C-alpha cells in the first residue's frame, strides 16, 4: 500500500521529466514526436489513475479514520521535517478525483492537441500537466506542514504557464493575476504554518492533530488560523478574494479550466479541514462565524453575478459564468466547514468532490462547444439550439447544469443539503441566529442558481433552428465525459460511497462533537 501511494505521487513527476526527452526508438509511433508525447501523457496519467484505484481497493474501509499506506522518513533532521505520506477517508476521494480528472484531460488533449499562439507544441504542455498532477497529489498525501507548503506551491507554476502560453484572450493578464494572488496568499499561509510548527514543537500533521491544540496558546491559534485561513481562502476562492478566478478560467485552455475548478480549488478547503480544524480548534471556533458570513456572501454574490452575465445583451461569457458559479458552490463548502459540525464538514467534503465532477464536466462541454461554434459568448450562443442540432450534446449539457443546481438524485444535492443542515444546528458556542441568517442566504443562493442555470439551458439548448446540424458528441468526447456523468449520478444515488469514508475521519478531527 505504501508503495502504491509513493508511486502515485512520484510517477507524474518522473513522467514530466521524461516528457521533455525524445521517445526511445521502441516507443515511437505514428504521427511523429508530438503524438508520442501526447501518448506519453495519456500513459502516465492512466498509470497513476490505476495506482490510485488500487490504493482505494486496498484501503481498509473498516478504519477510514486511520492513516494508511504510511511512509515516514527523516528528511531535514535539524528542523524535524519528515517525508511523511499517508491517506485516510478525507484524502482518498481527492486523490482519486485528481488522478481521474488529469487522465481525462490528457485523453482529451490527445484527440484535441493544445493550440496557442507562439507555443512550442505539446511537449511542454504535457510536462506541465504531469507536474501539476504531481504537486496536487502530493498536497493531498503529505502529512508534514513544510511538505504541504512545498507541494501547494508546486502547483502554481505549471498552472501559470498553462494559462499564459495556451490560454485565450487576455491570457497574460489573467496568468499574472492568478500567480500574484496565490503567491501572496501562500506567503501569508507559510507564516501560519511556521508558527504552528515552531510553537507546537513539530511539523508533523498527525501529531499536531492528535494534540488538538494542546501546547498552542489561544493567541497562537488565532494568529495561525488567521494567516493559514487567508492563504487558503485565496485558493478556495472565498469572496472577496476571488477576483482572480473568473479571469483565469476565461483565459485558460480547456484542460487548465477543468483542473483549476476540479482539483486546485479543493486544495484550499482541504487545508482548512486537514490543518486548521484539528490543529487550532480554538482559533477556528473564534473565526467560524466570520468564515460563515463570507461563505454566505459568496453564495449570493456568485449567483447574482451569474444572473447578470446571463441577461440578454449583457455580453456574458459562458466560461466566466461557470467560474462565478464556482464562487457560489465553494461558498457552500466553506459554510459547511464554518459550522464545525460533523454533518457540515462531511457536507463540505462531499460538495468538494461533487463540484470537481460536475464543474469539470461543464468546462469540458464548454470547450467542446467552443470548438464547434467558435465562441463562448452567451449572446452569440443564443441561436445554437443544441437540442435540435446536436441532441446528445445538448442533453449532456442540460444534465450537467441541473446537477450543478443541486437536483436531488445527483451529486450536487447532498453536499449543499448537509452544509445547510449544519448551519441550522451549528456547533456549541456558535451563534445560532447568525448561522440561521447564513442558512437563509444559502437557500436564496440555491434558488438563484437554479434560475441562471435554467436560463443558460434555455438560451443554448432550446430553439427551433435545426437547419445546420452541428457535430454531435464523438467517441473521444464520450470517453472523456461519460465517467464524470456516471460518477455524478452514482454519488447522487449512493451518497454513502463517500460519506462512509469521510464521516469517521471527520469524527476523529472533531473530538467531542456528536453531530
């Protein structure tokens, strides 16, 4: 088991280096070096997906709260920094989600090679994609604060270049905005991590979580949660620190948008659950009402921004709309965490995975739509009428939209419901009237979300025009899109597949909390 986890983290890193080298003679195929490197990307990400699935199959589901597949080696003895890897019920779903989405992006890229102005071809694209996967997997697998920070930072550089070199209009400005926001947030986060490690006497996340704040003064916990929370809030992204996200999504290539929404946004909320909740519980309890307020504001703000974009004649962009919808959806994740209850935190973790599946599918579909009609401008998409011209494409887009609005029976429903139930009964010591206000805001957000997504479906999918058929879904697109649609349905009909993993682990992180 430990070898499977270590191999899953190291293989994409080695694959990124190998992508920059010529393929050995025995591995060269038809299509030249560019096709060879695209095949290399599919092969490596496919192998990583198999490793994570084997890890999930070998995971002891009778004890999901325990760290499994553990590797613990000394790395920097002077600072007591260790190469500590492991997986539990909280990190396992995110590892599998990361491997799946990266493999699907590599597969999609194989059939739709990246195109960009003044780009050197797919070799650096594949290398950056693999480096991004390595950093993300490491973020979810490491159990040392210093390693967490290094893995967290590893992700930023490849995403910057994916946007800056293969993005669309305004890609340079969007890439700079992304890197400046996230680097500044990371510097603040580093100060909080160092404060915890130095005051707690260790950087080991397992030992610090077991101490549950013992050895850390109330002031230390407040400062640590403030610094770490601000750094993670940028990546989540939490309103009002979200303004980099719409620009980055609008400019990013399809694979970049899928991974940014499906995986990178989860790193921030994962850090709150893995580090802030168990290690500095007093600090989290103090800041929880403020976190809930920002979460509720983000839910309403994201929905209103989407409604403004979808208005006729507003000149909205469909990718930008989905980006703003992510601000609202991640607001539900933050609200669940802010309740400090088992149900709320479980809802946050469920919503994390659901958002990755659904929004990843939406960005894939929008990328495929842009290939067909040449635009993502909502005013110009009004006459597309997918139902009449590409019915399977239109049906899948409608499916993803209703999943995103939280239709019961699909994955988007359960996380939002549990987060709202947590707000109805927050943890002891938190202001219930305040969280009831947040609950009302969240309920309003669900109504607004349904409104703008149904407007999108009506404008893009419905209509009478059927004179010029569009190319409907093709085989490679079925291969990339179908797993996400199937998992969205599976998680919606069988939520226990995730909740049975996360609930015991959350209970261990929140000792003394009954619900």
